[in-house]
C-alpha cells in the first residue's frame, strides 16, 4: 500500500470499526527504513493476521468503502502469501476479481 502511516492508521481504524472484519482480523502498522547503503524510502505496511471466520468479500468491501472516503484515493496492494491483488479503480470487476483471488488464496492456506 502506498499511503503513509497516517493513512494506514486510518485504514486500520476503519477495518476495526467493521464488525465483520473486526471479528477475524488482528492488525498492526509497521515501518521499515532502508538498510545502510540501500537507496529508497521508508516503507509503511498494515499487517493483518486473519482468523477462521475471515471473509474476503467483507474485507475487500471494507477496503473499497475506506478508499472512497479518501480525498486522493490511494492504490491498495493486498498480499496473502504469494498472492498479490492491487485495487486501483475499485470497479465492480476489480472488486469481484480481488474477492475471488483472495478466497482462492485462503482456501489454499486452509488446505495446507
């Protein structure tokens, strides 16, 4: 996710206010600076640990609702294991694809 830690904390609060998401997600905002000698900027990440009741649909819809409240709607990158989903325009097709891909990744996690 590209926004700074203030935006990530806003998203974290938004997710915690959604009862469907709050029941199955534990979150933490983390920052990491480049190592000495590396070029780049600090990276802020919202890390989520999901539980058994996690719903990709509820999570994606909560992300989309939060994103729509932002003056500059940030690009959102979601990683689950090796799966990466990027939300840019939050069209119905993008939302459906994100939900389907994250559900498949969750099914793979449960199968292992």
